[in-house]
């Protein structure tokens, strides 16, 4: 019994690794997250069992305990189980609780990396995260709980990439300015990056909220950096 933790990349089949493509096409069971593109699920055989356990903010979500139980149950019944996560499963993928549950039953585990949205989505919006003069370092954070982050440090980094930050965008902007970022500092929001629905809003800390007023921004990547204007 083997469980494959597979990163689905940032969009459709084109952004899968070759290894991920092969494993998914052979899967007996796929337990997948909400942001996984349905084209990828179409790669499976008709007999494959597909179970959505996606977690989306503000909506009814599958508990972590339930996901763990599903993984354990199906792993004990089938030889090839896939835990499919969007992007790279090791970047805010919350896989540790699932790994620990499977280790208790001595399941074989293999992790297959995917293309992380934190790196690929800005590039597809023609934003280079590292530049010699404007960006010598990149910091990636989750915007899910802004109060838990050290904004005195984050406000000083060259390039800040924020995942899951749409809901707390106003708080993030407030925190950055409170700790020294200029109101005219560049910011970009990229929604549905890597898909045909990709949308991009460029602005400054003092006007991006107005530019995106009453627009549903999730799922998005937020980049705060001078590279936005390059």
C-alpha cells in the first residue's frame, strides 16, 4: 500500500510534472483539494475513486481529522492512493498531519513535488521575483492569519509574496504601512494565475484597495516589491 502526495501545479495538465502525470493516470483512489483543475482528474481511469476534500475560506470544509481517516481507510484497501494538492504540496500544503496518520499504519509514502504558485504565477504575469538591484531576496508567507506574522521584519524585505491573502488584504496593507512601507510602494494582485481566467491588478499600497473594490480576489497571489514596476 502506497500513498503518493502529488503537487498538481498551478493549473491544468500542462503544468504537471511527467512523474505526476504517470502516477495520476494509474491511481485507484484520488483524494484532492478544491483548487485542483478538473482536467487533471480526467486523466484517471473510469474506475478511479475521486474524493474532494477541499478547504476554502468561508465555506463548508472537510475537517483535517476526516481527511486523515479517509487516507487511512483507502490506503488499507487499495494499492495506489493519491493525495492531490494544488501547487507544490510542501508549500503551505499542511501535509504533516496526514503523513503522521499514515505512518501509524506503516504505509509507504512518496512525495512528488509540483510547481508552486508562489513562484510560477508572478512569472506568468511577467513579474520576475528576483532582480539584481530591486530584489535580492524573496519571502513567502500565508496571509491567512496576519496577526501571527512579524510585520516589522516583513515590511523590510525586498520582495514579499503572500498566498491566501485576499480576505485580509486591507489588514496586510495596514500592517505594512504601520511598520514603515511607503504608501506608494508597488503591489500586484494576480487572480487565477496560470489559467485562461487570469486577472492582474497593479497599484500601490495606497490605491490597490480602491482598484479592487467589490471584486472577489480569491484565489490570488499578492506580490509587494519594486519588481512590480519593472
